[in-house]
C-alpha cells in the first residue's frame, strides 16, 4: 500500500506541475500587459515599469515560472524596499482588480461552492441511484422505459433553462421561497438550505440522469454474474441478493464518476453559481475571466486541478482497499 500511495502521489505532483506550466505559458503569451492591468489605464510609463519590476515581470519566463511554483509552497516577497509586499503561503499572486491575495479571494468564496457541491451530490445520488436500481430490477418494463426516457430528456435540458424554469415557477408564480441568496450555515441553517434548494435541484437534475443510466447498466451486468445466480439458488432473500451481491459491486463505476464530479464542483459550478448569483469560486472565475484578472483565473484553474486529481487519489485508495489487485496497477 505504501508503494501504491507513493506512485499515486508522484503522479499527482507531476500532473499538477504540467497543468501549472501549461496555464502559466498561456497567460505569459497573452498580448495583455499584467503590469498595465495592475497599475491602471491612467498610469504613467515610468509607473508601469516600476510595477513590472516589482511584480518580477522583467525576468525571463522560466524564472517567473520557477518563482511562481516556489511561492505556492513557500510564499514570496515581491518588490524591494518600501514597495516590498509579502505574499504568504500558499501564494498564488495578487488580483489585478482588488489587489487582494488570490488565495484569500478563493477561500472567501469556497464555502458557497462547497455547500453547493455537497447538497447537489446528495440529491443526485438519491435520485440517480434509486432510478437506476429500480430500472434495472424492472428491466424492459414500462417502468424501465419511462425512467430511461425521462433521464434522457432531463439530461438534454441545458442547466440555464432548468434554472430559469425553477425560478419562474417556484419564486415568481408560486412564491414558495424568495429569490435565492447565499446565507452562511452558521448564521442560519434553515436559511442556508432554503436559499440553496433551487441551485441544488438545478445542478442535481443535470447530473442524476447520468448516474441513473450508469447504475442501471452496472446493476444489470452484475446481477447476471454466476455468483449472483448461486446466491439465489441457495435461497437467499431477493433483497439481500440485490443489496449485498448485486448493488455493492455495481457501485464501483459510480464511485469513480462521483469522485470526478465532486472534485470538479469543489472548484465551483460556473453556470449555476452565475445564474443564481451565488458568491462561489465558479462565480469568481467567471467574473475574473471577463475582467482578464489573470492571477485569479490561474489560481482557480490550479485549485480545480488539485481537487480533481485528489479525488482520483481517494477513489484509487478506495479501490485498493476493496480490491488488492488495484495496488499493482
């Protein structure tokens, strides 16, 4: 297991380094001038050169990249003398628009993204797994056909359209809840859940369809295995055969999908957060992209990559714990 973990950790480090290098190169080659963006349009040429030197933009690209990577792990002091600014660990630079550290901006927005991701994941797992198992147990029946056609229809509807319909029906027409606005869980758990309900449903409906179809195919395939037929021949109750011998092995593919989806959502659901005005990392990414705030965009890109590769590591560990043969891969 130790060797397995070391191989996975080295792979994660290499992946993050490659993503960081590619992202840094893209921003380095862009025609925009970071020093001019940070200083403002009314800056004098001398002031722009001073800002460029303070930010270390006068150094070769490879030197800038090395400083950036080192700053992520050890922090960095930009500039000298009275213009020196210290960026503590982990340092992803400063926002061109707000002048705040990128890490602080992301962490301020992370609770909203975390709340959205966890709530939506719970809903889409409940809907997707239930629909998939029921469809598999009623294979080729009207229940199966109805559920599968329904999942295809739901998956085909764009997220923004689902959000607009929910807002119009639930908020405008029925007036069941006010327009969503993010409330911290510590301030009001009820208000937190109430204001996130529509974003949860919007995100869950788009994802539950894929989980339903994946669960259906996995359960049908597993229930056709010889050991399941043997369990039935021994007289075990059908519920035990399905839950213990059929459902649990079939969930391995679902675990993989959940790890990828949840890892990506922790870095923000850009469309959902923007539609509902949630102050999450995804909304921050969209706003920073529109304003060409390069340090923030790059920081969120690396944060998303970190969550995705880390979730893959967690899935690998679960697999290695369940099936020792996975440790050899």
